[in-house]
């Protein structure tokens, strides 16, 4: 009995006439040294035929030709039957993708798709190939972020075919990411990356069963935690004190330097001691743009107090772990990591009367909207504190 992989097992000729591609399994009679025979996959269409050795060997007596499967007497037999089921499913998906994309497929192309994972069928393979093509033009940090998104997808499901991706896929995948403990901003960032490469797939002529714009990615900005003026003063006093723990001083020095300059960790770690003058010029790692900042006296004093700054650089993971230890040691309840220093610089600058357009230049933002987020943060804080005015009347009534 011949097993046809799907009602969609078709090949387009130049006149768009559908011709069935047939797929079936058969066993060869040539036994190996252990007396087992190999299973082959046969692909046929309009007189063309391709044979593929599946590298699976079985006892010939167990093969049921009419069912194209093994007679099951143990777990190994059941597992082989499952593998054969998956092969037929894979062929069905390949044919479906080609039909939906109005692409011509032949027996030779089918064999190539099946053996070599040509990215037109498997989204994970397509994502991987495009990412590697983009790698030379991509920042290392961006590449790692996209690679992480791809690895999560492959952990969720090793092979994700384009015809399986619909809006329900994103609903289920979001549930999966929530179970992993991913925050909403992380999930949005993952969806944004997936959406990017789905758009590339459409440009390659791959048709999807939904409108990509229906995928709502949401904000990826995250929670912009910043320290208050009092908390910055507390950290500075600890840094300047004689009782600061030695292993804390280097990490805290870099953190405070950024609190008074707004530099990202990648840019801080690209500077050397000789670069630290009252005017610092550098090329931003993230934006690849030239930036110049004038160091205020506080930033300069932080550097002068520690001869190891911009000479020795801790591992970022160690630095962030120590910042958490310092915050806990000083009773600061916020989740402190290095990037909090950049947010702290921005909010402190505005609290002290700084201009938002000047802040945009200092932070190196290409869009003013990004900088305006800090204005919104301060506005929200002001709204929360407006109720303090009620205390005026409470005090009056108590007199």
C-alpha cells in the first residue's frame, strides 16, 4: 500500500496544474551483519523517483507492507513507527508550504528540503540562516539577544513549520514564556524578534496564514528603575568611607561614575585611565556614534578616589551581583544593577533642572521620545506625591 503524505502533496507545473507527489516506505532485502534490513523512503511524481536511506534497520519479519509500519512487540518498534509518522508529517508540511507560497516543487527539491532543512519550510532554520547572514552587520549584543530568542523557540519545539504559525501559536507560546518566568518586556522583545524574521520570510515569497501586523509586540522598554537623590548620596558616602568593603569599591566606583555621566556599561568598559579627562570622547558601542561629554567634578573625584578604576574591570555578572549586595547592605530596597545608574543620571539631571533636549544628547538617544520616558517617570512621581498637600489640613485640624 502506498502512503500519500497529504491531500496537499502537489507539484506546480508552469500552468499551475496540481500533480500528486507520492511518498512511501519500503525495506531492502540486503541484510547487515546483524541480520537487519534497512528502511528507505521513496518519493515519486510523474515518472521521477528519489530514494532516501533513513538509516533505520529492522527485523524484516516485523515489517507490515500494507500498513507501512512495524508490528509492535516492544518499545523500540513503537519508537520507529513514531519516527515514520513524523517523516510523513514533515513531508506534508513541506508540500503545504510550497503550495501556499505558489512555489514549484519537484521530487529533487523535496529530497533537498527533507535532507538539508532548506529554510523555506522550517521557520527555525530560516531564522537561523537569516541571523547568521545579518551577523556581520549586527552588534554582538544584538546577535546574542536574537540567538537567545531562537534557542528558546527551539527548546519550545525543535521544528516549527511556517504553516503551523498563526495567531494561536503566539498565544500558546506566550503562555510558555510566562511559565518560564519571562517578564512582559522580555516576551515583547521575543515577539519583536520573531516578527522581524517573519517579515523577512514574506519578502522571500513565503505566505503566512495571517497578517503579521496582527502580532502586537508591546513595549520592550522595561521598568526604568532609578535611585533617589538620597539613595545616591548614601551610596556616595559609603564609597568615600573608610569602612567600605574592599571588593565593593571597584564595582561601586564604576556604578557611581555612570550615575554622574549616564554612560552605558559597554562604553565605560571601553575607556582607559588616560581617557579620563574633563572632556571624554568615545564611540558608543550601541549606536556606533561619536559622543563627547564633559565630566563634572563629582565624576572626576570618584575616579581619583580609586586608582583601580579604568585599570581593572570586573566581570559584568560579578559587578551586578556586588551592586545587589551593596544595596542590601545599605538598606536600599530597589533591584539595583548597573543600568540603573544610567536611569539615575537621567532622572537626577531632570530633577536638578536639566533640559530634556540636552539630556537627549548626553544619553545619545536618536529619538526624543525615548528621553521623554524619564519626564513621564518624574510626572508620575509628582502625581503620587500630590496627596502630601492633604497633610496641611490634617495638621491644622489637629491643632
